[in-house]
């Protein structure tokens, strides 16, 4: 049975100092419906959102880090930037003609792989549309698409649009629409001069702005008159070089005398809330209209916009679909996974379900389980107010730390949460920080009988009633919500399940701060060496490396 090797590595349009038109390159190998190798490029190179796959893939081939089986089927993900891939010296190349129509199948192409010097072979190879690869990133986490499902991709830009929708019925995928009509909504987060200026960011930071804008928006209040004003002025999207027009209009229409970049300014906070509200209204309105037409039972959602947890929560709560599925890697880092999964599904009719811990290239395959004594020791340190980094096993896919590349601390101290976020990680003051908790405590704090499964991947936010906030006050946002990661059963994450159980039973601590193990501007740590170096640089108190506990400083009482 031939394995599948999938690559998302389309080169950028110019040699920028930062990832621009393309970002988050990745590679994935699947065999018999199972992912055997996956790597998000940034974790290896330490260049955030890295898009230089062509510079590194030959070295991986030479070192056999990513296996290039001679009989493998190759599949390449395209982009609006192009449809061809060429490695640094041309030893790996793929070519496929110009695309003008979205398809629901792989497209034959030409591939050449020179695995040994002067010895190359032509490979069976295909391209897959960016849009289809996005929605198929759901397959390894939820299994084959369910009957009568709407498949939606929504991001900044794919191959032929930034929004596409497919219908899965009777074993067939049908294209419903593909266009750029919603691009003004996604551009609020990745290509709008005003939103960037509000957060004091420039064009090169467009990959970092979406999450920051969403967090900043929780501080403000959406106002109809501001939303109408923004719309009438084209959202001030082009004031990159000269913001004087914005200052003049804001002064004349609202009497504002503030300064762009001042994140404490209430008018700018309200502007951010308005951008979030405009995004939700446009996006959810289009989705509702689409659902009224097709009446699908389920929704599979992917693309970068699926990381907007506020919009995700409103989609789930609207009740339009029986079930909503979103992968832990809905952004471009999941494209190689989606491409490999789609081809494997076509070849074998199945794709196995996977945990989210798939970033495994260069990491050991097996680690010993934590001992009960070590779990108790870690719990005791956390209870005393210590901050602990975790680097266990294979790393998470996507942008969320889910327990294998996490920084943990107790959740009942806003000062400790601020120390983790701002002092250790160097993040902005307004960015919220998330908790992880057992299912029973998620039900307690959300007052829900059934916690949605998407909270397993930190893809929803939950309203926390004021009377329940004190025990987790460090992880409740300014708007009274919290982006909870739920551990539903021990099999989900034995290390976290046992640690949370011990903290709950022995110390009456019902949750933990869980944030990604990285400093501002850096990818999540991948190896033990990176984890130890970052832990020392960030001033963490201890680290867990493959279930071995290492104190870096003497614990003191909180």
C-alpha cells in the first residue's frame, strides 16, 4: 500500500523579511490512513509562521527526517500565489497548470525527486486546491465526513477565493460557491491599516494581528453609529502611510483627541469591538443564508477564520447544525494534513482518528508515563504559585497549546496570570489567557449540562457567571468569558487529567492556566533543548521534559 507525502510549500512572491502572501508551511506523511510524520516548518527553523519550505526540505530528505519513499504518492497544496513547488537546488519539483475552477478532486501534475545525487525519479503526483485541503483537515480528527454535511473554508485567501463551501451528500463532494465576496471581513484581521495602527503593528505582523484584535475587542463595546461610520469610510483600510484622514474624521464626528496605538484608549477599544461585530454579522449572516438553502445536518469548518472563538461560539449556540466540527489546525499549518488525508481517503476509503499531538519530526516516539509521586510533586509546586513549562512527547498541531507544549500555573490570581503572560512571555497587557480543566469543572463554571466537544481544542469561549469567577479569576476575560480547554476523559491527556485531579482533590484548585510554551514572536518550543533554554530565559520555576520533572528555582509560597 503506497504512502502519501503531502507538502504545503508554495513560495512567496518576494523575499520578504517576514512571511507575507504565504505562511505556515508544513509537510505530512500518511500510510494506510494513519499520519506517521508531520512537521510545521516553524517548529524546526524557529522562524514564526515560516514559509521557506524550499530551503529546508532537501536537508530533511538527506537526513531521512521525512521519508521520501520511491513509491509514495505526492500531493502538493496550491495557493493564489501559484501552483508549482521548487526546492532550493531543484532536487524536488512539482508543476501543475494554471487553475481557473475549484475542484473536488486531486489534479494530476508532474513531480521529480532526486533523493540521491545524480539519481532522480519521476513520481506519481497531484495538486489539491487550497480550499479543499482546508476542509479536509477535519478528517484525521473526526473521521470521514458525515452524510449531509456543509464543508466551509474561510480565511484570508486560498487558491481562487477566501471563502468556499461544499456539500457532502451520498458519498460525493459538490462545490456550492467559491469567491472573494467576504474578503473585506477577513481583511479586518490581516490587511486593514486601521486595525493594525490601533494595535501599534505594521504590515509585516499580519499573521499575529488576528488573535490580538480578537482579544482587544473584548475590552470595548460595539456601537451602531461607529459601525456605520466605519462602513461609510471603507473601514479606513488604506491609511498605512497617512492616517491624518482618520484623525480628522474621528475628531470631527466623535470628538476624539487620542492617539493610534494607545491600547488603553476606550474609543479604540470600541472600534475593535465594532470590527469584531461587523465580522460576526457578515460571516454568520452568510452562513445562515447558505444553511437555509442546503439544510445540512452538520458543519465542517476550517480556514484561519475558524480560530475566531467568539464567532465559533455563536455558530454552535445558534443551533443551525446538529454538530459543528473544527480541526485543531484550521489555519494554513493544517493544509498538508488535509491534503494527505483527502488522498488517503480517496485511496483507501478511510482515515483513522488522531489526537492533536502530531508534530513529531525529530522527536522520540516513546516516553514513560508520569509516576504518581511526580504528579503530586508538580501539583504541590503549582499550588505554591510556581510557573511550570511542559515539553512532553509529540507537539500539538495548530496554534493552541493543549498540554504537551504548555506553560501551567494556578488560575485564581490575576497577578500570576499577568506575570505568565506579560513578564514571562512578553505579551501585550490586553491579551487574555486560557484555562484547562476537567469536564466536571467545565460544567460547573459554564453552568452547562453538556460541554461542547470543540472545547477540547480551545475553539470556543464560555460565559462565566460572576458568582463562579473567583476560583478562576486569572483566566476570565474582561467581558466575563473564558476560552476553556476541556479534558473529557483520561485518555484525552493522561498527564493533565492526573495533574488536574490531584490539584482538585488535594488543593481545591479546579483548573490551571494553560498557555503556549513560547515567548512573544517565537514559535512554540519543539525539542527539550529549546524548552529548557526558553524556560530559563522566561524565568519559569520548573519544566517537565518527557515526564521528567526539573526544578529551576526553589519553590516559595504564593
